[in-house]
C-alpha cells in the first residue's frame, strides 16, 4: 500500500498551526489487520488519524504517544500509538461492532463508542509518561480531541476527522484537519478560523473528491496567509518482534508457563504457547523446547 501524508503549516502572523492528513492508506491497513465492520473502521480510523497527527507534534524523535478512547458502548476500548514521525498502529476491542446508522444514513460512531473518557499518554523520556484525561463530549472522536486539548492542555483546537467506507468495506477516503491557536493569537485570525471551521464538515468527502492536503488547508485557513513547513509520509507501522514476545513470556515466570503446558498436555493439545500481536495479528509460536531454552538462557 502507498503511504498517507501529513502537511504541516503555520499562519504567517504566528497565530495558529495546522496539520492536514490524508490517512486513507493507514485506515485500509487497519481494516486489513483487524477485519473491522464499517462502524468499527470509522471509529478506529478516526482515532488512528488523530493519533498520527498528535504524534508528529511531539518534540523528540524517541517520543511516543498513546491515544485511548474508553467508552461504555459496544465498540469497547479503542487505542492508537503514534511515534514522533506520525507512524501509527492501533486496535479496537470489538472489531465486529454493528450499530444502526443515523437517520441521515451516516455511520453512528458515537453510539458505538458511548460515554466515557479520552486519555493521552506522552512518553517523552521522563520516568513516568505525561497523562492527560478528559470526559468524552460526543463519542464522535473529533469533538473529543478538540475538547481534550482545550481542557487538558489549554490549547484552543479545531479538529475535523472523517472515514468514508466503501461498499466492499474498504476505506474509500479518510483524513483530518487539526488547527491549533498559539499564544497571543491575533483576534482577527481567530475569528476567521472559527468561521472556516464550518467548512470542514464531511472532511472524508473532500478527500474522496480528490482534494490535496494543501487544498484542504486553503479551506481551513481561507483569508489567512500561511506558510507550509513540510509534508511527511506516514504509515500504519507495527514494531512487534520475537524479542518482545520473548520478554512477555519470561515476565510470566517459568512456573506459570510450565503449568500452562501441562494443562495443554492433559487436554491432549499440543504443548505450545501462541502469542498474537494485538496491533497486526502476527502470531508467535513457542514449543516446549523453545520455552525451556528461553528460561535456561536467563
């Protein structure tokens, strides 16, 4: 699959910064890994899209960010992890979630998510990650991101996110816009950004119509001179490895692992343990000899 792209820009008066992402390829990768229903694709896709942008706002190349949507709806927990470069991975607890569409025919992400909390954990090299948490205001994700920034980080934010699911359940188009005010923003610029925010509805339809990130930034910042910094290529990227699963097995303790093998033997099953990555569904198989070798080498 090709890569998604994030455009980064700032108004020339220094009042605001903007990120525009076309995340179609990221969302299609997630659909392929998790085999999601259309509503789950929309909920997970919006979360991944937001996390990708939030990740590329981090300060240092070793930083990472975890965005969690924890609602009481049938979707369960939705989680996305992004790095400093905007590469992202994630999962949804119930990829089979299916709720009736809204009266206007749109997927009802809010009904799938329910009420609960949004949390953002930033691992920025300190002993403990910075964690901010606010209540979900709508469950539609974009409004919840804007509310999180306003409440938890005191950064006024406009956020629009969208995922358009095709009839074959693939992602036809997906993307988002995040505009944030900077300290001492000009009042005139603020009022133009607020006015233009109304033009960002149905954002996925704009990407589906072929609009570029730059053309969408032009809509969000209509009447405001701005300069583009760069455009990053980003992707759905899982960094799972056998080294990590080895550590997970070791952390369980030898006795617990041997007890699991004995239980399998008594049931007439193969004496092996299978670990599956929750982000990319890759399976790691550990037979008895391999397990004994792991603990022997400690």
